C-alpha cells in the first residue's frame, strides 16, 4: 500500500516505506497457533453431558479473547507502524486508535548509525539511530528491516538533500552574470 500522498510536499517522493521487521510478529503468530491447539484440546477434554456445549463455548470464547489481546493487538501495532523515507524527510507514524508521529527533515540529520546483534544479522534486522541538529539525544528506531541498507540510504539522501539545497541556494542568488533588467549584464559580486 502506498503512503498517503496528502502528507507529502509537491516535489516530495517516497523512497522507502517500511514496517517493523517481521520478527516482531513472529511471537504473536506462534502464540496464535498454540492458542488454537490448546483451545481445541481443551474443548475435546470437556466431558459429555448436558453442559458440554456451554463449556466448549466458554473454552473457545476464552481462546478468542486471549487471541484478540495477545495476537491481534500486536499485529495491528505492527501494521500501523510506518517508517517512511522520502526525498525530504523521515516520517515515523504509529498507533492503532490513537496515532502519534514524528517527522525529521533530512537537512536536520547530522549522523545515522545502525547496530545489529548476531541474531539481527541473521534475520537482516537492526536498530537505526539518528542524530539531529538541536536535539538532546538520538532518535532510535528498533527492529528495522535491512538496517544497514536503511542507514546507507539515509546517508545518501542526506547528501543529495544538501546538494539540492546548495543548488537551490545558488539558483536563488543568481549566477555569475545577472541581468539587472536594463538589457545589460553585470558580473555578480
């Protein structure tokens, strides 16, 4: 799914749209499979009798409630967490019902680093830390897929943004020869 165009500027393009690494939902998926097995086994253990249907319904209902709390909520959190890298900024949006977000302009980024444990290297995940101008500490994003690639991409985009801003600044100031409007040219000093 493409990131909503309404949050992007006129000349801004999405370069990468990421969610947290799939390992963040691995536990809830395994837990779901365990819940299904335990609920099936529990429903099968209910002794025969007049109340059998009711007790089976209670077992299945408890499993559904646990699945909603322990499986659906983490999956929704994963799905509604966005790391969007554009040609001008990094956007972080999170939240299921209540939303929060942060935008970091590429021009404010002073350093991008990543950290990977051995397990992170195996599954190609990691933590990306972003230092910005005028802030107290780094902004840290955990469970980023291909954290090394994201770090390199952000460094490249920061350089391209600085070059673009320099070109815009020179274009705004004028070239070495400016036309003062009277048909003559003068050297810009």
